[in-house]
C-alpha cells in the first residue's frame, strides 16, 4: 500500500475502542443537533459538495441504502446507487478494474457484497475509502447504530466513554455477519456478549479468533460466552438481540434452518425463563421475520428496533464524516 492509501471501514475490527466510541458519540451529536434544529449545520452541509459516493449493492437493502443516501445528501454530496443489474460488480469485469475505475471518479465507495473478499478486494485497489455496507462476515454501519441505540440513554453525560462497561448482551439465533461485528464491538467496549446458537450453527473458529483479537485491544474487554441453550445465554442480560435465521444468499437452506432453529424464537416467556434482567430491551437489525421473534416482543414496549433503524442514518453520517471527509481521522 502507498503512503496515500485511504483508510477503509470493512469491519468494527478496523477500529480501536476509542475510535468506535467516538463514532458512536459523533452519531449521537449529529442526531441531537439535526433533530433539535431541524437542519444540518452549515459546517457539514457542503462537506461533500460536488462529490459523488458510489453505492454498489449486489443484494437488496432498505435501511443501509436509505441511510447512506440520506447521509450523503445531508453532507451535500451525490449518492449514486448502483444495483447489481446496473454495473459490472464482479460480473463481466474484475473487481480490480471496477475498483480502479469507480475510485477514479468518486469520493468513496459504499459496497454491499456476498463474500467478504469482494469488499476487501475493492478496498485493496481503491484510491478512495471503501465502506462495507454488509458482507457475509461483517456489518459495521449496523453496529455503530446498535451501540448508539444501547448507549443513547447515557450519552448526554460528559464522560468520554459510552458508559456500557459491564452490560450483557444475549444473542439468540444464527451466528452471522451482524453477530460477528456486534461481538467485536462489544468486547472492545467492555460489554459481555453471550451467544446461543443451535448445534452446527456456532461461531466458526477463525471468527472466534478475530473476536479474541478484538478483546486483546483493551485491558477492560468484554467477554464472549457461547452455548446452544438460549436460556443460558439470556441469564442476566440487559439486551436480547437476534437477526434472521436465513441471511441473504442462504435461501436454499431455508427449510433446514427453520427446523434447526426450533426453540430459538425470542418471546417474553423465553426471556422470563432464561432470567433476563427485569428491564431488558429487544434489538434486531431488521428485516425481521416472525419465526425469530414473536410479535408481542417485536412490537412490545421493550423493543427498540425502530429507533435502532433510525439510528442507521446518524451512524452513516458519522462514518462518512470520519472516513470520507476526515480521511479516516476519527476525532
Ligand atoms: N439492517 C440492514 O442492513 O437492513 P437492510 O438490509 O434493509 O439494509
Ligand atoms: N444477516 C442478514 C442481515 C441483513 C441486514 C443478512 O446478511 O441477510
């Protein structure tokens, strides 16, 4: 890499604990200012004026697309959405060629891909920052929004931390891209995370090592605990979280997965049986299906899922500010 190589955001693992904290705090600051004044501050409004952000998406998206387009627009830039039928993304043209060409004309590339190696390859050859908008391994923009959602209640205080140390998150469901970045972020922020997956759907060993390495970035790291029994994971947790049992690209495994995940639906009854903290909250990155969480929890008073979804916008503004406007200097 040249000394001018841009800094990319491919995973929460790319961030120090202090940088992750700053991204979340900045997201919160932008949310408060923009929502209270009803407008984007002058200092930010034209930060991307005259510049284009390419959004290459090889899979569907509601939240990531709308939040990224909204964030680029708020910063005065032009979001250019390039769906899988619009451009040659690894089809009919190499990722190398696509990356060199796109980055010669844009301020940044926000890419949603299948295999993580696709976004890693785009980044390797890009002369502008590449932001991962979901790969099969990671979803960093989601996780910035998730920690904003978890921290929100405490963030008005003036301390520099997020005040999350000692919290416990319980993830009940599939070991997937969202979990991996959530676990990496949790251990970096001193949050314990206990994961219940069915047998055969556990965190792969290589990913466990990545999470352990993330924990090694701070002496005050949170701990990862794994089980195949949902109740065990839930015990003492403040936050219960899940995601779809069938991620995009796994559609042909649907019947097998629905069968394997029997008993993993999050319900009030399960939370009670497992011994969640009295005031537990429910999170889900969405899109949601009823098999992984009951309506009564999903639409109930403990659910923060729609605030979590809105927080994607504030997280996207914070990430673009850090990686595109400030070129990876996160302060
Ligand atoms: N949570 C999330 O990334 O949603 P989309 O797939 O709709 O972007
Ligand atoms: N795990 C899901 C997340 C979607 C935002 C998927 O990869 O399809």
